[in-house]
C-alpha cells in the first residue's frame, strides 16, 4: 500500500506538476492538489482499462466486478444467439421460446433479469 502512495507522489510531482505550483491562497493550493489527484485517478483508470492490469492494487475490487459483468454479458449473448437460431428453425416467437425455457428454472430467470439490467 505504501509503495502505491510513493508511486502516486513521484508521478504527480514529476509528470503532473504537483510540486510546481505556488500560491499564497490556501484554497488555491487545495484546489491544485485536488485537481492533480483527479487527473492521476483518471489517467490510472485509463491505463488499467487499456492494459488490463492493476496499479498497485488500487483497482482490485473494480477489476473483478468489470470482468464478471463482461462474462455475464458474453454468456447471455451466446444464449440469445442459440434461442434466435432455434426460433428461426421452428418459426416460434423468441419471447415465447425464452419464457418456455426459463419458466421452471429460477436461476435462468434471475440470470435473464441480471443481464437485462446490465
């Protein structure tokens, strides 16, 4: 955890100009530090999204949630492709087919609700 803080301060001073600001007004100093922190968080988020790696454990929780949602969406997409293919072959309506499949399975019904809300 401490190493993440050290990296933040080093990058903020060297790259984002945290140490280059001087003002007599305390509010201006607080605003500058806040803006540098926001900028660092945005850049770190973009890096994490592009490289699929965490920065010092900062995004551990968020990483798991994002990839779990992506897996759910992928699985639901595959299920919908199968249902669409079957309905095209049988001439049945997709909604009726889905209701017939999900009717007796509470897990699939919950999965459908979860995927539709995402």
